[in-house]
């Protein structure tokens, strides 16, 4: 499956996906890395890795999110993309885009969903005093961070943890989890059916 990774930042998950997709039997090809920020650090790293890159700056579109997404969608279409992989992409997507890519759009979120949606998930976990935290890969649905979970990885919360220590522990798991989950979706082993994930 021709896949695009959408990023806004440093792109460490993107790098782990690119590395995994190099295996001959990996069911997804990273055909494009697309950013809403032309100077995102991850874009340069993708180019160094030999991946086609593109940027659609959201700022000229102002509040018109759908116009921004139509511009992104056009880039995805031109590149014949079949699967969209969000990896630290920091724009909320409208129902228009999400519906258009339904079942072919996945995201990684740094918490054990349904716990701790939104931002500052490691702070939320520390404040809540949970003993266990982690990350989730999920199909994207219109409601933010509410899509059905494809795979999760857990880490312990240790005494003395601060946000940095906890996020580093989770990130290490993200880098392992996301390639596994992408492979399941790209191979058709995990499929979105309504608001559930079906395994074949
Ligand atoms: C990751 O923690 C991801 O779960 C979250 O944003 C971060 C992106 O990091 N959505 P990176 O750009 O992949 O390094």
C-alpha cells in the first residue's frame, strides 16, 4: 500500500516507520512524507532517507481548515496515496477529510486510550497517578482521539518520573508499535468496521 506519513515536527516515529518499511516483505511503502510546516525537522530527515517530501503550509488558509485539507488531499491524490499515517501531525482534521479517508487513516497517540485524550498526555498521566501508561495506534474518526484502537503498548510509571522521563519511555514503545500496527492495516489484517476494528 502506497502510504503517506503526515508530520509537524521532528519525525522520530516517521523514521522508525521508514526503517521498518525497508524490509522486502513489509506491506506498506512510504511513498511520501507531508508536513503542514515547511520547516519541520522531520522533512529534512525524510529527504535524507530518500523519501519524497511535500509541505502544505496551513497558515495561508487561515480558519478555512477544509481548504487546507483539500490542498493536502490533492497532494495525496497526485502521489497515488492509499493510506495516511499521522505521526505527530498537529492539525485537527475536519469530518470532511476524516470521512474521505475513513478506514485508511491512522494515528499514534501517546496514552492508553480511552484515557488521556488531547495534549500533554504524560502530564495528565502523572497528575492522575496511574501506575501504567503507554501509547495507542487507532483508526481516526471525526471525534478527536476517539477512534477504535488497533494496538497498544504499555510502560510502567516509576517513582520519581517527570514528563520527560515518562515520555521517553513511551516514545521507545511508539517506535516499535507503529510499524507493527501499520503492517496490520496495510496487509488488511486489521480493518475498520463501523466503530470497531475487525481482525482477519
Ligand atoms: C509522539 O509522541 C506521538 O505519539 C504524538 O506526537 C509525538 C510525535 O513525535 N502524537 P515524533 O515527531 O514522531 O518524534
